[in-house]
C-alpha cells in the first residue's frame, strides 16, 4: 500500500525536527569558491576539505558529470545537505530536480531567485506560490524539503507589512520552508534576528554572510561582491543571529562569501564562529 502524500510530508518534517537535536554544523555554500572551481574543480574540493568543511550546499557541478562530481564529494569527505535548483526547473521538471538531489544525498532543495520585472509584487508571489507548492509536493514524495532563499526584493511594502509577509502565507507550510541569507535580509533594511523570531517555524537553513559597514540598503537583490566581509567584521550582527538560530534549533549553517577574497576570508570566518559560545 502506497503511503499518502500527507504522511510522507509528515515524515520529512519529523526527520528534520529530529535532526535539529543533533550537533549544529557550519558548512559552505560552494558558490563562494565559484572562481576557483571554474579553473580547477578537484583542487578546489581539496581546499574545501582542508578548511575543515564537512557539509556543503551545491550550486552547480562546474561542468562535471554526476559520476565525477560525486566521486570528488566522497573523496573529500563532504556531505551534500542542500541542492540548488532554478525556478524554471522546479516549474518544468520538479521530479528531475528531486532525482538529482537524492542522487547527491541532499535533504533539502533550495531555490534562490524568482524571475520578476521592475518590482517584485503580490502577482509574482501568487505565480511563484503555484510553482513552489506543487514542486514542494514532489519533493515531499521523494523525502526532500523545498526551501526558498529570499534575496531582499521581497521586502517591498505591502498592505500592513511586506510582500514577504504575504509570501509566507501563500507558500504551503506543509511543503515549502525558507533559507535565510542574513546579508540579504540586512541589505533590504530588515532585522535578521527579528525575522527569525517572527517566522520561527519556517526557517530551516541559514546562510552566514556579513556586510561591510556603511553599505547602503537596496531592494533589488543586488550588492557589490566587495561588500561581503569576514564574519563578525560587518553590520549584520552575526553573534546575535547565531544565538537566536541555535536557540531555535536550526542545524545547518552555510558560510557564503561572494567577495573576490572569499578564499582568504572563509578561514577567518570559521575562526570567528569558533569564538562564539
């Protein structure tokens, strides 16, 4: 007898809830080293291992076929926690996305951008929700949880709150959760800690990224790469974020550093995180 979608979804959420009781890990969004990967994939994987990283979030395979990529991941003792997927792929081929994510051993599928025009509004949310809610059902049937990663453009004013508030309600809480990138929340003029508290049951993953002091806010999901600084040196308030996130039981944290100096900054960020109790 085939289990129902409802029971499968319950099992996925239960497993995630149980996993929150385990040790919390600091991983790496591999996009941080995109320039290095473009030149030398095996060598860059070795650098990730040498940094002491054990959990990673994937953002492409840098031209490698699955057999080559999975061998490198295994060789360097890495575990793929989440698997990045474009909005268009979730819309047109969600089962293919689920198959690929499972092949890498991922627990989560993350989408980090929704196509939109001049301004992200409620109509964009409605369309995105129709895609994410259906794709989320497919992920649940495959033992995965779908997450959306806001980039800041979702925080335009809307009614008594923001477009993001409307989005949280539009996305089915049985199938779609969120990954917070604290840089982009700050960049949009929001308070990451307050937002973690406001939607404490919906955040399950966290991107750790700090912002150069004095950087002007924006609502277009864009900022110069150079505004990414070593964790603890910017204005995001990483210590307070980590305290709240750990209290909430978030298990998976990924450093994402988009700076041209990411390779030099990541070890310093890891050292800073070790100073936090």
